[in-house]
């Protein structure tokens, strides 16, 4: 009985993997093992290492892939934790369910990833009045 339960659990895990929570990032190191402790692994490091940024909303299950160098252009050379802290879901407008991770993609996975690319950064003119 306990054996079949364990098998059941295993199947669930694999099913989850297939629905997008890709198995590749579960065992994947976010940073090189030799990276000194305490040193921030920034988007620039991630770019140099060929990593991909995955940001998703656990509430809507909407997942997007970004190039770390482009995220860096938008919010600066920060860590992926800071990216997450700044992320907001476009669909539900919430920040609470946002997740962000860096990972490496290989082979078939790399081919199938569709990136959300940075099109432009628009600087808008804002006029602020002050009454004296
Ligand atoms: Zn959402």
C-alpha cells in the first residue's frame, strides 16, 4: 500500500514537470560552484554564463523567458532575487506570486524557448506643477 502511494507521488511530480515547471531547473545550479560566497550573482554574470531568466506568476501560471542582459537594461545589474522583487504579473497585477530564476537550457529546450525581447525603453515626459 505504501509502495503504491509512493509511486503515485512520483507520477504527480513528473506530471508537474511536464506542465512547464521544467525539470531542468530543479537540479540545475544557479551559479557556478566556485563562485565566492557572499558575492552577488548579477544579471551581467548570468549573461556571461549564458543563463536564461525565467519569470512566472504562480497564480496565473504565466511564464516568460528573458535574456539577462535585457533585464539588466531595464532594472539595472541586480540579482535575480531583486528582479523577482520588482516583477509584477501583467495578467493579475499581483506581485505576491512572482517567481524568478536563472537557468541553463540545452538542446531541445533551448530551441523551443520563446523569449520576451526588449523592444524599446521609452522615456516619457512628465510635467509636474507646483503652486507657489
Ligand atoms: Zn498573475
